C-alpha cells in the first residue's frame, strides 16, 4: 500500500483513505484470530498513510462501531465492538499514531540541537 500511495504522490495526487471497513467474518480461526488479522490491516493502512505526509491527507473509517450499518454483514468491520469496547484494531492504530508522535518529537528535538 505504501508503494501505491507514494506513486500517487509522485504523480501529483493526494490520497484519501475513506470509508474503510475491514470485513473479517470470513477469516479462518477463532474470533480472536479474525480480530487480530483485522487489526493488522487497519494498522498497515494507517501506517502507509502516516508514512506519506502531504500525500495521504485523509484516513477515515466507515463509522466507529460494529452494527452501526445494520445486519450481520459487517460483524467485524470497525475498530469498536457494538458495545463500544475497543477491539485490537483500535490499539494497533493508536500504536501507529503514538509512534508517529514520538518520531515527530525526536525530529524536532534533534533540529533544535542542531541550531
């Protein structure tokens, strides 16, 4: 995904990741395995976006809680469960954002030391 986002950026386009829902009820294994696979997709998508500042300018899910679209179609699609409890996808995405925040802090601190 990072390569694709970079290619769009090189061509002069902005990338908007919108309406992201990672349907995962067909994943093999237990619910925990399916939820972890879903979390990795969310993490990788957000990481690809974060790694392309100025190119990937929007990252938006298709809602925030399971069941908000009705039916059993999107049983595992969003970062929060129907009862609003955090799913592994939430934690994986938060890790990406926290890492980015730390990297930005390190970069600005290093720049200050160089002046």
